[in-house]
C-alpha cells in the first residue's frame, strides 16, 4: 500500500485519471494525460506498488537504455504527478497507469485513499470507446457526473450505462459512494481506425478538460497531429472503395443528426469561454 506520510499539502486540488487498457480505445485517454503532464511540467508525486495489481505475464516490465547506454527496468504501475498550471489557482493531480489485472476493490480504495489524503475536491476520469462515428467529423465526447449539484451546473446527466465495466466505471461508483464529486469524459473513436495513436480523440478530451476546469491548455502540437491523422485516414479511405462508401454513409447519418456544437448559441458560448480562459473577456 502507498505511504501517505510524505504527501504535500495542495491547493484545492483536482484529480484527473486515465488508464491504458479496456477504457482506452486508441490510447486516446492515456495520451491526454501524457499531454497534460508535458505542457504543465508535472512532477512525480507517488506511485502504487505494482506487485499488488499487475500480472507481469500480461503487462510485462520494459527494458530500455538511457543516454549513457545503461540498461533500465521500468515496472508497469500507476503513477501520480502534481502540476501547477499557469493561470489556474488550483493544483492538478494527474493519475496515469494501466488497468489493474487483479484486486480492483483494493486498487480503488487505495486511489480514493490518496484522493482523500490530498483533499481532492473533483475527480475526473478520461476514457475512450469504439463507435461508428466518422473520422472526418468532430469527435463526440460524452460526460456524466455523480454529484447532483455539479451535474446541474455542468449540464451533464448521470450515467445510465448498464453492463460490463472497466476500472474507470469502478472508480466512478466508488467516488459516488464516498461522496467525492466525479466527472467521467468519454471520447468516441471510429472503430475502423481504432489503432493507436488517435490524436483527434486525444485533442477532443483535452479540450473538454480545458472547458470543464475553465483553464487554458496549450495544444498546438495536438491540433497539428490531429490534422495529419485525419489527412492520413482520408488518403487510406480513398484507396478503398468499400471503406470510402462506408465513411460516406456514416457522414450522412451524422450530418442528419442535430449537432449541438453546430448551433449559433453553442458556438457563441464556446467563443465566450475561449476568450475568458485567455483573459480576453
């Protein structure tokens, strides 16, 4: 179990978590955490004992060489980082790891124990799933919230999903039981281009984090990567008549559906949020 003794005092912290595996189609969610780590220069905080939760024959440790040619062994585990983002008064704790192979209930208690020790006031999980969304349209990101007051403030709904779940669903349920406000954000990735990376979905998740926390997040590199990804998928689709026709059908189905993000009111609100985050309004 993680030692709570050396954890620092943080300023009204938010926790954002993502886990590789079942909840992470195209590795979009874990890439979003990686992006936030990089742009906010997050520093290591603590990590969980991988012996408790990992089957090393399923999730194997990695051998690598450092700049001096010295061999290093990296064990798969869940690591926590703390970031102090510019223009944001609250600290951010980033949780990055792999969906555990065992002891999920103990894993959840340990994560929520860390959240309680750090006085986390909002727990955000990022995830991605496969869908029939066309790659050429905006990536849908659905959100649910466990706290009734926060849910009303954010205009979200409680989750109505029923069926098999991953560690993200387990943590959301645990947050609800222990009274920690929790938001879950899911990006929908086209199933016909589900291989990693999926920068367009990662970008969509990062934008939702920016909007949720009302905080500017640098994402120019992600924008360029998303454009290059979409161009590459377009070229692949054009070379296959069946795929091209399938994509056109998906586009038509999507375009006939009312898109809230396309309404004038939604665009105006988004522009207002953009200006407010950057000090322009």
